C-alpha cells in the first residue's frame, strides 16, 4: 500500500527511546524526512548514531534536535530548528512523555506541574505552532498525539497526574480537530496500553512484567513499540484522510470502550 508519505517531513518528540524511536524508523521507511527531538545529553551519541542509520537506510533525511519540553523556550527552539532546516513540516507527532509515580496523598505540586508541562502543555504549544505554520502556507497536515489507556481508565497504581495529563490531551485533540478540520489538518490520538519500552521495563525481568500486567491484557502480551508505530504511520498517511478527532486504542484489549 502506498501511504503517500514519500518526501513529507515530520517532527517527532521523544525520538531517543521506545515508541518515539519506532515511529521515527517507520516514518523514515516510508520516505519521510524526520526531525527527532530528544532531551538527555547522555543520549546524544546513540541518537546521532540512530539518525545516521536512518539516513543510510532510507531515502529521506533525518536530523536530531535536543531540547527539554519542560522549558517553553526549548519547545519553540525545537519547532524553529525543524522549520529552519526543512522549511515545510507536514506531520507532528507529540510522543515524548513522563510517567512519574506517586499516590495523590504524597504527590508534590511540583511533580504534578512538571507532568502537565511535558505531557500536555508542550503538545499544546507544538500543535499551535504547527497549525499556524500549515495555515499560513495554506497546506494540509497531520497531527498525532500519543495518549494512553489511562486517559480513559484512570490510573490504578499511583499515576493520577499522568492520567490527568493524557485525559487532557485527548479532549484537547478533539477540540483542535474541530477547529482545524476545514483547513485540511487532521488531529488524532493513539492510546497505547502497555508497551515494551524503558518507561515500563526499567529493570524489570520479563517474568515480573508478565506478573504485573498480563491479567489485564486479553491478548496475553505487552505490545512491541512497532505495533503502535504502525498505527501512527497510518494516521500520518493519506489513507486516514477521513479520520479526525479520533483516538485509536492499541492496547491488546486492555481498554475496550
Ligand atoms: N510504554 C508504555 O507502556 C506506554 C503506555 C501508554 C502510553 N505511553 C506513552 O507513549 C509515549 C512514549 O513513551 P515510551 O514508552 O516510549 O517512553 P520512554 O522510552 O521513557 O521515552 C520517553 C521519551 O520522552 C522523552 N522525554 C521525556 N521527558 C522529556 C522532556 N522533559 N523533554 C523532552 N523529551 C522528554 C525522552 O527523551 P530522553 O530519552 O532524551 O530523556 C524519551 O525520548 C509517552 O507519551 C508515553 O506516555 C507509553
């Protein structure tokens, strides 16, 4: 199937790890130029190696931009850098996120605020920049926001701030989709359940992961990040032109609604 993505340009946040890396790879495979945002200085070497690999393997060109999405000036810097290099962006994937743990009785206001800033406010700013960029140029585009099953189900294990940030991002996605539909800009969300990424695995053995999550997942296994990235690629493509304001659940049945 031709996804019509050849020669398009995408900005993907959180491209240094887990799902973000898989999204960058799947988009690059389709001939997309990818601007990969990451945060950690310590990952610079591996990120640059990954970008180099994408450039060697696929027809598009990719580049990395470092910035902390908790800092407003960095958020603007990332978008400016992407436009400076490629002039025209077609796809924005708000993927970066944090998943801190604390029950509400112990949760600090600082942690709550930080979670909202990274998981909800930075996607808002990037969405705003992206729609103005597209509308000023009179071009169509695609925005995909990565949320979570927790947006609908709430948290069960001390992530109320995270669940609130993702719930906010779902309703923001719907509202923005209505605002910009007539401009030919599709805005959708993807809700993973549990994926095999550093966010979840962090030092746990396969056995511990199974014990913790398996009885909540009807398909009986956690997702590989690629399985979620395929859905993002579809939403970035011309095959999803009639979908907007939707959240696609990719949860192995963990979330059925
Ligand atoms: N894993 C799951 O089971 C699961 C389930 C539901 C939803 N999700 C969502 O899927 C998305 C990707 O998660 P993942 O599992 O791939 O997590 P991950 O492996 O921990 O990767 C998180 C990414 O976000 C970036 N990031 C974190 N804080 C940042 C900040 N302040 N500024 C800029 N970038 C920052 C990280 O950059 P550095 O590496 O450079 O620090 C990293 O690239 C997230 O939105 C997450 O909420 C994940």
